[in-house]
C-alpha cells in the first residue's frame, strides 16, 4: 500500500473511531499523521475536534491553530479554532476571531461570550445573525430568551422561548423557561397551558410537576395544585422544592393543621436546612414567634430571598423589632424588583397622573348622555375601593354575611372594560358602545361566580382610581371607600409580599408608595368633585374597634337590613375560597387592633415620606 493509500486508510479509521464515540482513539491516530500540510490538514481537524470532545482545550488548540493558518478562508475551521481558543481560556482571542461574523458557528461563539460577560446588547445582535442563518437553532432561541428576561423584555422573551419550543418540542427545560417568564409577567392562564404541555412530554420530571402545581396555584386551582404536589412528594420523597411548595401552599390556604402534620411526617435527619423555612411559617401561624424567629434565622440563602425576607420581616414585626423588620422588608422588595424588572413606559402612578391631567370640568361636561336602564338590566354594582392594605379584605369578608350581596374579590371586570376601551375617550362613547361595555363587564363577573340574583359588590381597591370609567358605564354605582391612616396604609403596602403586577410594583419603594397614595387620592377626590358619586366611607380603625357601630350606617346606606352574620367574619373566612390578597393569614383571626397606629413605631423610617402623607392624614381628620 502506497503512502497516499495509507493516509486515506488512516483517515477513514480516525473518522470511524470518532463517530463511534472513541475520541481518545481518534485523537491518537490523527496525531500520528497530523501536519501543517495539505495532506496532514484533515488529521489536524480530526485531532482538534477529538481533543475538544475530550475537554482538552490546549491540545485542541495545538492542532486547530496551525490548521486555521493553513486554511484562513475556511469559515468552519475558523469556528472550530474559536472554540479551541475558548476552551483553552483565551476568551479575548476567541471573541476577536468570531466578532461580526455572518457565519452562524462563529457568531454563536461571539453571542455566548458576550452573554457571559453581560454585554447583552451585543449578544442579542450576534444571536440575530445566528438565527438569520439558522432559524431552527433552538438553543440560540433559548439563550436569546434568557437575555431578554434579564433585560426585562417580556414579550421578546416569550417569543424567543416559543420559537425554542417549536424547534425542540421535547426539551422540558425550554418549557420551564417560558413558564418562568410568564410567572414574572403575571400571565397566569398562559403559564398554566405551558406547564400542562411540559407535563405531557415529561410526566416523570420532578421540576415539571412542581411547576405545574405552582401554575395551577397561580390560576387559583388550589385543590389540584395541592394534589399534584402531594403526588410529587410521594413519588420523590427526598426533600426538595416540591416539599417546600406543598408546605407553603398549606400555609397560604390556611391549612395550618395540614402543614403541621406534613412537617411531623418528615424525617428531621433526612431534611436539608431549607426545611427551616416551613418550620418558621408554622411557628408564626401558631403564635410561637420566638420559635419562628429561631427557625427563620436558620433559613439558608437557597430559599427564594423574597419569601425568606418577607417571613423574617413579619416575625420581627410581631416581636416588636421595627428596625429588623423594616430592613427585611426592604431586602424583600429589592429581591422582588431583581426578580421581575419593570417593563418600559410609565409606571402606575405616572399613567394615573396623565389621566388626571385630562379630568377637567370641560371634559366632564362633554360626556354624551348615559344609557337608559331598562327592565331586566342588572343593577349597577357596588364598588368596594380603598388604598391597598386599608381593610378592604376584612370589610368584604364581613359584607359576605349579607345574603343580598354577592362579593367578588379582586376580579378583572373593570380591567377588561379598560382593555376594551383602549385609548378611546370615554366622554365620546356612543350609547351602543356603553351598552356593550356593560355587557362585557357583567359577562366577566358571571365567569367569576357572580350570582345574578344578588347585588354585585366588586371589591378591587385601586378601582378608586377608575371612578370616571366606572361611572360612564354605571351612573348609579355606589362606592364604599375603605379608609385607614395614610402612614399605616403605605407602610403596610411596603411590608406586603405582593405579586408584582403593574400597580403593586409601586410599593417596592417607600417614596414611590407614598407618591402613589397621593396620586390615587387626588384621583378619587377629583372624580368626586366632577361627578359626585354616591359614596360611603368605612374607617379601618373604627371597624376593628367597634364593628357594629361602623357597619350599621353602611348597611342603612345600602338600604339593607342588618344581619348578625356581618359580625361572624371568622366563620365566613373559613367557608370562603382562598383569600386573594396579602391579608389571607389575618382574615380568619379575631378582630385585632395591633396594626392600628403601627406607623408610629416606624417613625424614623417613614420620616422622609411624611411630608407627602401628613396632609392627607390631616384632611381625613386623623390626630397628629
């Protein structure tokens, strides 16, 4: 056999060995014939690639570097050379070699390096070049989605993950990435669909089953969520995220006894430090605050910092340690912002202030006539409003004791109407448009359980900033305004672990929370001046001190008869479905006054915002 035939035979064998997964054998054979010549070039290529597969970057570079000099115009060889540079730790050289390339392989390397370095705009540009050439590259779509998530670009992230799933439909990790961005964006229905799709392709994946349960919980399918987690815990008994989420759901649904039994069933010796999170929750719910603090301090950093700091803050608050509590709540809010960066555009307060600028007497006078109410038309609703954490959940639970009322808690009826209106001027709505919007409102209410034979009470605190829109549809609407000392309301919002939707993001900073309070009450008072809605105020401090004395005038104002079930709020709380607000843990307790005047203990922390809040406290008649 001549030399040429020998080389051809050796090359065929090296290729066969590499394809068979024997990278070490391929490397040894290729290195025996590798040389920076035309005849030796194929062996340099095989040796370089085999060394890369073995994780030996320096050895790969010793072959691919001379090959790249020998074949400088070969894009595939340049890409392999860049991979070797990267594997050998020469990241700057790899980036210089691949930067700006229109070929997908080097562009992919450029994108990855830029992504790792935090040069995200450059990474987006490089991935765009990759995907222009290879639109079916699921991994690059997935990486692009992760970049958009870190930049707070929700819609582009969703599109990127959807593309990744399209081209790699059997990879559960991509479904989990999409589900997570939908969680951050508070798009519950889509999150649940993605989680169900993931469970269909990966029924034996623990992370997928846990995500399915949390997506179910996001959509208020709580019994099914708990069932999924209980099955996961039975299938994978070693302590993990499914255990944490099951315990947390027991607590969030006020199933304290179930949480206690669940913890008692666990083997302490087999549980990692993360179990302290659940023990702290249980101790807090049982009123054992010293024990709760001890457990809370043992919670490791692996627990979501939002949850960890919220728990530590609540325990410190109950123990009277205001500085520790405030520091924990500040850390909770910082972690929440880091987890869900804001979208671009005006925030809730800025958008409301833009609306306020349009609410003028001339605008109000320009309204077209209201729609006449005909027989059979549902009665205009009662709207229970107030700044968040002003006692609206306690009040709505009490009102559930009146059989004539059907109370819906924080459902999106008005939000759906606002979506349908869009940027149209509500002053110019035609009668047919108003009638259609009313129908849409009641249709959404029915889908959320409204009994049409009872008077609808729409409880959504920040609807107090939408009074003109509400009155445009419902001229005879009644408003119950829950009122609380401004400093207590704002402080309580800052301390609450809200899901960060568009409005709740306002409460992650104390200054923004106070400015939002000011804007919301200016909106309420401007609407009252322009339209004089039928309204009745219920003050939180009086309600917890003398519930009958505060509720009796409200019942009379509603033209209803007194019912002692109004005062049985603990019993009502036990029979209602999950409380959808941050008050879920308190609403089943006996009335307490410990939160009244709480702001005084935090006077030092609140001092910077009191110039915003004090005028409102004085206007409402609060002393000092």
